[in-house]
C-alpha cells in the first residue's frame, strides 16, 4: 500500500496514515483505524479512507459505541459486529423489497387467483385493469399508493370520455385489488380508495317499446331475414331475460312440456344470471312456436339455442340489431343513452308492461331475477297516460 506510517489523531484511539500519491480534495487521502482493548488485549480495526466518507470524528463515534458496549456487555462489540449487523439489515431490506408488490403485480394476481375463480365478470375486470388501471398506477408500490394517485386515476379515466359507470367500475376494481392486497399482507396501510368520491350514476332506462314499435321492429327483422336477432329480441320481450342469459340457453334448458325455461345461476362464467341465482321463465304462446322450431333442430342437449357464427357462445347480439336501428331510425338525434333504444329495452319493456298491468312488485322482482326490490322499482314509471288518469281521480 502506498501509504506512510500511522499517526495519532486528536481523538483517543483513532489513528490514520496518508496515501503517498492519492488526494482527497486538496489533502492527501487518509486511511483511518481505531484501537481499543478487549479483555486487556489491544485490538486494532481498519475503517476506510477519507475518500470513502470516513473522518476522525466518525471514527471516534463508532469507537465510543464499541467501548461502551464492551463495558455494558450489550450490542455490537467490534467493528466486525457492526458490519455484520449492517449486512443483515441490508439483506432484510432486500427481502422486504422483494416481498413488496407493485399495483400491477397485485392486480394480475388478484385477477388470476381470485376474480377468475370467484367472479362471473372476471374477464371484464381483466380488461379494465389492463386498459385503464395498469397504465396509470401499475408501477407504483402498494405501500406508496395514496389518495392522490387514485384521484389522478379517476381524472385520467374520466378524461378518456368513458361512461360514468365505467369510471365507477374502474374505481371499484382498484378498491377490490387493494382490499385483496391488505388480506394477503402486501398492503400494510389502509385502502387508498377510501374517501374517493365515485361518479353519481343514473342508469335508469327511460326507453321502452310501444305496441306499434314492437310490430315495426319484428316486421323489419323478418323482412331482412335476421332470424336470430328476431328470436333473441322476441324471447327477451316476452320473458324479461337478459341478453347474456339468452345467449347461454341450451336445449336442456327448454321444457316445452311444462312450458318453462330454466335460467341457471351457478355458472362461473359471464353467462349466468347477474344475481347468480337460478330462476324460471315461462313460455307463452308468443314464443312457444319459435322455441319449438329451434329445439327441433338441435342434436345435443348441451347445444346452444343461439350459437354465434362459429358455434361459440355469443357475447353480444351482433351487427344485425344495429342495422335494424339504422333502418328504423329510432335513435337518430338521441344523445341521452337512457333514451336510446337498445336490445336491453325489450327486457325493460317486459317489466314495464307487468307493472302497468298491476302485477305486484315482489312478483316482478322474482320474474326479472333482481337481487333487491329497489332495482325492480325502477320500472314503476309505467305510462304517462296512466299517471294522468290517476290524477284525475282526485277531481
């Protein structure tokens, strides 16, 4: 080593020697050591160079800690002990960092290990996560995630022009991932979504199908040869079934003897009833001939009643419905989505007609497969003419 002899510093037990050529600033670089006694024997340990951050004061401080610990019989009693403790702490930090997860890592695990096995809508969750959540907050460590990050997420997702319902679903999914992370021990603090205000939704459909529109729609569907679209909408109008429930129907679900349709709720895919509870729809003469003709063509009891173009289960009603809407021109100039005519309006009409006929709400709720009576009460608007007539009774 190109260094001179050790010299004493102004601190007891702290010595140094200068490098012959290397400089630290304008001064020669200095190497520091400390000396102290253990059981009456002198021990000397090297600390390091001034260029590495050592100084006489720093050397004195660590020597004082060591000698005090030797006297008390506690703590690190040598420089080697200090270094071992520091190494252990660094290893612990590395292990802790490895145990921590980013929101992206936690989200992927949540989707694959929890949502896939427990939620019918898990594919929608996966899409929302990868399109909207991951690009914004995916790289943030869970314990660093805070209220401000969630507010930024809300602002960015809203800025994409997405519907309020989609924004709410994104925030709800973020909350679910954070709750799952708390349960798994990845997130040590509270849920950062707490306190974030969700957009106020008004999804109440105000559009339903009048008797005249019913005739016009199905006449147009027959004229254009859209048999699947015709039959799917007819089934929704006269049973109140959701589109997803209709798409999942198989031959074994149709009972033409008892005139019943079994709507299964135990499926884990995105094809069962929204509430997850099975129910029964009833076959009337309006739909019986159509169902009988379709059942007759099916070879297997598990064959789908309305398969997609390649025989797979449908995910949407298809382009034919949109084409019919263009020809009928019902949505021209309509900007409020609640007033636009869509396939769901047939289910909405089914419920509205039941209420208008005086069917008790609990019965309507059961037929619609609603989880709560509050949902069924959306359909109590009935017809304006009925309300007008009711008001006249007070005169």
